[in-house]
C-alpha cells in the first residue's frame, strides 16, 4: 500500500512540475511591453509575476490530469501490457 501511495505522489509531482512550466508564461507582461522599468534592469523582466495565482492554477491543472490518468489506469487503458503493445515492444 505504501508503495502505491509513494508512486502516485511521485507521478503527481512530475505532472505538477510540468504543469508549472506550462503555466509560467501566461499573464506575464515585461517592462519593455509596458514601457516602465527601473534603470539598470532587464527590459524582459516581468512587472508582476503573480506566482500565487500560477501555483493555484498549476495545482488545479495537475489534479485534473492526474485524475484522468488514474481513471484511465483503473479502467485498464494504461497498463504495461497495453502500452508495450501500442509501442510494438514485446512484453
């Protein structure tokens, strides 16, 4: 049982990390786009990153993807035998 929980947490963490990199560029405005910025800073630096909002969206997106994956696994669509057959590898 503990092995299954730790595996599920590891899979969720990987999905969460990928979703974080997917959500990072959304809603970011650079100093160059707005025409404001402190002297000596990079013009591509974000004005307001809104990381809290992005972390919440990352958690929501990764929970949905994880739930879909777990539902597919429990329905039998994601099994080692089926995936190896789809990739043409002998099991």
